[in-house]
């Protein structure tokens, strides 16, 4: 537990890149419920406005900002606007990410680079913008969103994404070593499967390349469940915050024998097991077409 446990969000100014939809939206709503004032920055301006309006309607404080995390100037401009609207930013979350699907030989170099830019360098942009300010103040909290795909091997149907998310995890935990002694908190949200529309914007580079999931021992979560898990984890002083602790059990199995783990994944897939997560009844009902 850290000194500020319990008081992390009350009165804090938080900026979320990619806060308009899905996980980012649920996190914005949860942090606002816990007393934070929100800047919701997103390329989808209407959705960002909708999220901010919903927070305000629920009694919170929120502004919507336009931002494209692929561009340094856009990140800097959104950060300046957030500061102008709310004051000094205490928590910045680099949450934008995007998926793809396909065999590695079918994915052009430009797409490998785009996926790295969207999932990794976008987070670096947010970090680079706020680091000098946080260091000068000796406070602040950086949150980067990774994925189970970057934590252990299974996501062979989207290798560039897995590599980019592994880079996010490596960056974030090393930043924690450097920054915690200087008063700055660092957390890495590591979601497993979450029911959002992330697949809608996914490019497929290979026809019939089956998606590979994180394993039958994992479970599909609602974004709100993940947002609660993240906020609780941050308040408890968490650095690596997985959506489900099963992720660390899986990593223990991988660490016991990485080669055996990888070969077991190959065998699983060959037997027809695509590693799909368990889908709870509640989510199945929500996804079912209404008759
Ligand atoms: N949903 C999952 O199962 C899952 C699992 C593991 C990790 N993640 C990660 O969680 C994060 C959020 O994903 P999600 O599932 O909520 O997806 P989502 O597609 O619902 O939300 C992504 C948000 O980012 C915004 N965005 C996209 N490109 C942008 C850009 N260039 N500049 C600014 N904003 C941009 C979108 O408009 C959207 O609001 C991502 O980093 C994703 O990789 C998701």
C-alpha cells in the first residue's frame, strides 16, 4: 500500500488518451465516480464528447478533447488543452491501441510499423510529454495499457500486436524502477479479453487466419469490471495490474519451462483448441441478437 491509497482519485486531474470508448470510457467513468476530474482525449471526437457528457450528467467533471496519438503535436496540443481546462494533470493514461490479424509473412512492413506506433510509440508520446513536468513536481501517475498478448506467448495470429504490447510492458515496468523513487507512480494495465468493439477497426491481412485466444482458463470481462480492477489496483499501489490474476499463474507455468509452454501452445492449436476465453452467461445474453 502506498501513502496515497484511498485518496488517489479524489480531486485529481486525469487525462485519458483513448478515453471515448471501450476500456478507456469505463476507466474515465470509474475514476470520475471516485472523484477525479477527467479530460477524455480521443480521435473519435463525438464519442469523446458523449463520454464527457455522461460523466457530467452523473455529477462528475469532464471535458472532451480531440487527439490523434499517432502525432507528437496532437498529443502535446491535447495535453495543453487538458491543463488549460482542468489545471496540472496528476494522472495520464496512454490507453490507445489497435489490433490486426494475419500470418506474419502477409503483413507488410508498413503495418508492422503502424501497429508499433499505435500501441507502443503512442504511449511513449504521452510519457515523454508529461515526464519533465512530473519530475519537476516529484509527483504524478502514468498508466499504460498493454495486453495479455504482450505477457506470454499465444497471439501468433497478430505477432506485431503481441510485440508492441510486450514493449509497453517492458517500458512501463522499467519506468517504475526509475520513477517510483522520485515520487512518480507507474502502472501497467494488462487486460485479457474484454467485451469492446476493438475488433471493429481490425485489419485482416490473411484470409481465414484463425484468431488465437489467451487460453481456456481466461475469462471475457466487461469493461466496467476491468475499470474497477484497475482503480482498486492503482489505489493499492499496483504496478503491473492484470485484468485477472490467472495471468500470473500462466506466466509461472511459462517461466517453469518456456520451451515446453510454447510447444504446448502449438499442440493445443493443432488439437483444435484456439485458446478462446470463457464467456460468462451474463455477457452471452448481452451479445445475443434480440428477437
Ligand atoms: N478489448 C480487449 O479485449 C483488449 C485486450 C487487451 C488489451 N486491450 C487494449 O486496451 C486498449 C483499449 O482497447 P478497447 O478494447 O477499449 O478498444 P476500443 O477500440 O473500444 O477503444 C480504443 C479507443 O482508442 C481510440 N483511438 C484509436 N485510434 C486513435 C488515435 N490514433 N488517436 C486517439 N485515439 C484513438 C478509439 O477511438 C477508441 O476510443 C487498447 O490499447 C487495446 O489494445 C484490449
